[in-house]
C-alpha cells in the first residue's frame, strides 16, 4: 500500500548540497562613484557610466570613438580634481551615505530582512551584492533604486542590470522594484520638514530657493521619459508643503553635458541671472538626490556659490540632501515597509 504524500522530503541523497532559502532581502542602489579621487579610477568609472546606452543614446559607432578618443583623455583629470574637493575620510560621500542608509535601514527592519547596498556604476557592483543576498538564503528580494523621479537613464538602467543577473540564475529569486516616489506624501513631507529646518537654521532668509534637479537631454522628454514631469510635480508639492510665501521658489536642472539641448532652465544660468537681476540672498536644494554627492557638494555648493557671489550675490547656502538623518531614514523605512507588504 502506498504511503500518503506528506509534503516533506523523505530521503535526501548524501551528496545533496545545502540550500539556504526563506529569507527576504533589500538592495538599495544609487548611481555610482569612482573608487578614489584619482584620474585612473575616475576614467574607469566614466567609461562604464558613459558607455551605458540608456545614459548616452547615441549609436555606439558614433559615440565610442568620441568617448575613447576625446572624453576619457580629457575629462577624468578635471573630474578627479573635483572629487578631491569633496572626498571624505571614509571615501566617496555618495558611497558613504548610501552605506549608512543601508546600515540604518537594517537596524530598523531587524533580523527578518537582510539589507545591503550597491552602485550601478563602480563598486560595490549590483551582481555581487545580489549573489551575496541569494547565498544568504534570500529568495525574495526588493530592489530599491534610490531615485525619487523615474528616468530611463537612472531607474531603468538599474533594472536592466538586475535583469542581466537574473538571466544567469537557474533558481531565480522573486523580485520587486520600489516604484518612483516623486509625489509620495511621505517623501514630500520629509523633504519639507528637512529643508524647512535647514532654512530656519540659516543666519539669513533667502529671497530665492532654487530646487535643482539633475539635468537630462531634452529629447528624453520628447521621447516619452516622465522625468521632467516628475521633477515638476515634486517641486509643486514641495512648495505647497513648505508654505514659505516669503521665499520665491524656482525649479532648475543642473549638470549639462555635451552640445545637445537639455532640460531648462539651467541651474548655473539661473544662479547668475538671479544675482545679476539683484537677488542678494539665495539657497539651493537638490530634492532629486537621495544622498549628497559630487553634483550637490561641488557643483552646487562650491561652483554655485562662486557663480552667485561673482555675479553680485551676497548670501548663499546649500541645503543638504536627506542623507541618513532621522527624517530621511523615517521616509526610507516607511516606503520600504510598504513595498515589503506580504513578504514581511
């Protein structure tokens, strides 16, 4: 007589490999950074970053000779000098802050979830971090691109890289991806609270608050990328939540690169134009960045200040990103817990 099936393995072969499973993982992913503020590491980083076809949408036959023959022979030295201005004892600010966010989130979520972090370009790379989560028994993984506003050149390329890794896995974990949170009330409230606190701590009241988002080529908008609309909505909601009628708020886009038409108004042009028009007190925030990095610390905080003062401004302040402070971590925890619903 056949014994009823119990649903449990009755006999395993002696050489059956051990299998870990049943855990939940979270992987925070940010854009990336060179390993050191030196020409060589910066060149390697830029080569990977600027070879991504979602970042540079020019046919490779045209773009790669320009990249290899001109850009990688000229830009790394200049970029390395900029990185040296902002480099911390623990390393790149973006990497340090992203790691701190992962450590903080791990403490908040406890042992039921394994939290790690990665960079889309540079180290730690996404694939080895996913390997680590899987080897630890995570058969359900929440991917968290740390970009509030969606773009094909940011959020989508993270998913592309994860898809490349999944393609190589015989036993694939279940995957979820945190959606863009540009208009999430939790995010807007966190921004308003943190920016408001920093504004109140200044020794002056700004006449203008620039809300500077990373720029994208204009063609990304005409091709259907929602990034521009997401940025504008974040600005509208943030302005309403801040409720500071004494401060004029202006949305701009920074970090133009190359001869193509980019989203406007440009941050650097606006800084100069405001000062030349008589604005004496300015603050600048970067609500599209989840962590301070070269673009916020050096481009906005240093170059932006110099441009404003040289054009006739008097008082200038850079508002820090949410980073790993309590307000920002409360926001990250709330969004991650919501996306983990049913798994934890």
